[in-house]
């Protein structure tokens, strides 16, 4: 049982000294070293100490400033969020001798990470790279991460070294000039150690489990072209049909379920269906962070059901009867709540165009509500590298992979436990021939066949541009619709209607004016579309196709510009941009993941990892894992808050 030690509290000077010692142990002192070769990797071996189990605790404590007089639960380290950063943080903290409680607002673990492809871009000379004679080093990884790439197609420039520094990229890169270079330094010099740590905690990889499967380069595209992408292999597979085990049927099932199983077997405990409402600090902008407050969500339910959705695994789940709870963290709180893509107000602070019409990838399984960022700012935390959110590098937003549904990123399968919340699988488009996209005004606005970066950003920018239907007060672009006919349905092999399309997001009519009237029933069609305008738009599209001289309006490629839209019934499928990565967040010490305030001072007892943290525009789970481990270990090594 975790106990509350009643003694004098640790002073800020004592904390800073302890944090400095922890930084040295983590290799953080090497962050500013002049030579890449001098960077010390993170020691990731498990200490001998056996953690105590976190337990319900009703002990009274002395009320000090903002500190509650009673606690409903106590653990050494409280991790908020159970995704790509939260689970590594929980395991690492437990290994370092701490009792650990994970607080998760969803009914199950995994966050957006379990809905992802599940790939890790760990390099610098991992065992997988060595096994396939792939030459890499921390120096090269750092160079790739900090390369000021220019998106282009040049093949005349070699790896990012010497005279090629600043030259156009060999291939599109997810990196940008806005990277936090200290953070890139830490990642580069702890990538191999994290690969080993993941393996030590049960992770298997396709390179060892599937014959002739080396690391790949098809995920994060480094300027050097070095293969670093690793796919976890779990439970005898790399892909699954959607189920309670794999809610999105996605590759992220492998790493998240393996890390969950490890955490539960160790003794990490989980409080599900509770949403953090605040970080508790002695005073609003001073003193130690000593815990969090959380509120019960009441659980997740499918429409029309009175039965709660339950987690796939239950070992270590705890139950708290109170609706509002105070949870004490003896040593530290780790914020790993993901980004803020599901929070319309917060995401519009970085890009005002991102109105409610656009759905994030990962919803509606989990929601990136920005709780970590919000709570941290309330106690004095600063944001960091906010320019990444609008730099148009990487995968912060993209064209939807599926049309005709609210959630256009994941092709939700009917066997998913949350399919009723997703509403439809959506239609996958293989060829944009005979498909015309219109904005809220019913006017064509883009080359519909645009698919890859930088064209993806050109498509998104056009989709979110002010149009003739934009209106005060926000002049938002609103909905995007793909217009097609029955001939296109046949060419694509689609079956229209539920469960493939959502009746609220896909409409059919015998005439285009009648189709416009149905479009106007959608909640994101905030300005009515004119049937005459839609008819004129499709007539113009057909005339260009018939002329055979190409797309004079938007330059759609000839291979996707062969068929007219003339065979009723006509269809309109919702096709708004989707939000993917959140590329800004809390400012942390690059070596310890300690949250920093507006004056760059560490906030005692508060740590963060994953998409809750700002500084990186590189996409993927690798940064979540590396900083999850750093944050968890740092929190566990922090001196306990004493009262």
C-alpha cells in the first residue's frame, strides 16, 4: 500500500538538484554537447526495486494552498492517458520502483495509437538494421530529423551531409526547420535503447518473425533514404479484423496490446472512464504538482444501449465510486493525453480554419481533447514550437481516405465494438475519374486527384478556403462533397447505403437540384447550396471531359478525367479534410520531459510525453515511446512530495 509521508515538503532548490541528478542518469547532460558522438544514451535497464501496488487511500492530509484535504487514491506516479506515450511511461515508472496508476477517459486503452498503423521509426543502428546490413547512426538520424527540407522530387542530391546541407530533399520528408533540436538530439541518441527496451517488454518485430522482412522506408521518409520503419508483430499476426481486441482493426493493435499486457502483468493499475479535470499544484503558478482531479465519464455506450462498453483486459482495473476524485501522485504526474485535434476551440487557436466540419483520425474510438495541455497551462506551463502546426510539413491534416461518412480516416469495420458510433465504413476511392468535388457553395475548387504531399496540403488549403457560401461570423469553408453518378458506383464496385455509407453524410437523388436539397440537411452545410449552382458546376465538368482537351480549370490528370457525370441517380458523399497529427503542445525539458513554465523553469512533479508535447513535426510512434520512457522514469526518480 502506498503511504503518505507527512514531513516538510521538498523545496524548489531541493527539487532542482534532484532533477539535475536524474538528468545525468538519463544522459540529458549530453544534450548540448558539441559532438554527436559524445551523446550518452538513456539507461533503460530495470532497477531491482519491486514497486508497491497503488491502492485506494482515504488518509487525511494537511491542506496546503491548492492541495485537497482528502485523497481518493494515491500512487507514486500518475499517468494520464494510455496510448503511445502513456503505456511506455507507466511501464518505465514501475520498473524504476514506483507504484503507477494510469487514468484514461476512454472505456479501454490505446488512444489514437491503437487506431494507427502501429509503426515505429527507430533508427541509429538498431538490431533490426544491423541484421539487414542497414548502415545508420545516431548522427545520421539527428541529421535527418533536423534537415531543413524543401519538398521536391530532386534525385541529384545525396544524403544530408556536407555540401548537400539545405539542398532539396531526395523524397518528401516529414521534418521541418521548426524541430526542437535538443529534442531531436535526445531522440537520436536513445532510439536504439528504446528499441531494446520495447523488446525487453515483449515487443516482437516483423523483421525477426516474418522471413525476409527488413525495416522499411515507406512510413517516415528520411532525407537520407535509410530504412528505419519497424512493424510490431503480436499474437501471431500483423493485422486483424476489428474486434474488442482491435477496435479499429489497425496495426496499432500490436504495440498497444503488448504494452498493455506487460503493464498489467507488472502491476500497473488502470482507472478507466475517468477524465482528468485539473492538475493539482500547491498554488496556481508555484510549488509542487501533487496530483490531479478527475471526473467520471459515466462510461461509453452505443446508441440505444444501456450496457457499458468494457475493456478487453481487466486485470488491474480499479473502481472508484465517487463521481469527482482527487488522485495523489507522491512523485509525479505524467501527461500523455494526446493532442487537441478533437477539441475545436483549442485546435483553432493554432489554425482558425479548423472548424467543427473536420473530424480527427482516431475518433470516435478515442478523443484528443487537449486535456493535458489545458491543465498544464492552468498551472503555469508554456507551449512550444507552435509553428509546426501551420508549417504544412508531415501529416497534421490530409485528404480523407474514405468518403460518405463522418470519420474519413479509418475504414471502420462492422465488427468494431464502436461501429455504431462510427456510423459507416466509408467508400475507398481508387480512381477519381468521374468524381467531382464541390465546396459548400456547390462549386468545384480543386484537382480531385491530388493525393500526396505537397499536393495533400494544396488540396486541404483549397478545401478550407473561403468560398461563396462562407458567412459571418467565422467565414468558415464548411463541408466538402464528392459528386458522382451510378456509372461511377459501378466502376468502383461500391455498394451504396448502410453500412458502407452514412445516411447523414451520403445522399442520392434523381436530379442534381434535388441532390443539393438533401445536402442542405447535413449539419455542417451551414449555408444552403443552390441546386442551380450544383447543376452548373457538373455541366461545366462534363463539358471539359467531352471536349477532350484536359481539365482547363484545375489540371486534373487525364487518367482521372475521362468520364462524365450523367447517369442518375446522382450521389453526394461527405469528403471534408481530416485532422491527423497534433504538432504543437507543452514545452518540456528535452532531457527529462519535465514540463517548463513561461520562464523556462521546471514545474516540480509535472512531466509530459507524446502528442501532448510540442517540438517535433516528425510523424510516428517512435517519439511517443522514447519520451514516454523518459517521462515515466523521470517521474519515478523525482523525490516524493512531502507534507
